[in-house]
């Protein structure tokens, strides 16, 4: 049978620095270049996270230095 769908394009992957939750049973992780803290805490269980590497699809973060951004709004 003929299928008109185009074959899916292969997404390039790269070895990426990530933060993973150190709590057993928690599968939370985030890319380092999207983290706001130099050593972030897990957003789900609030435990410390450890640095590691994962093969992930390549993404470009146009906001280069997320860790230097000020959090929140100052109330005057």
C-alpha cells in the first residue's frame, strides 16, 4: 500500500550537560543552559541536583546566560 507521509527527518543529537535529581525515584532533569542557578534544586521534590551528561536533540538557547538574570520583580 502506498503511504504519502514523508519520512521523519533525523534530528541531530549531541552530548549535553544536564542536571539530574539525586533523589531515588525522582526522574527530574534539566539542561544546564536552561537552569537559572549554578547548582539548581529539583522543582518537584526540592532536593539538590547533580551534574551529568545526556545525548539529547540539539537546541539553541538564545538567552545565553540564564544564571545572571535577576529573578522576580523588585517591589518599591
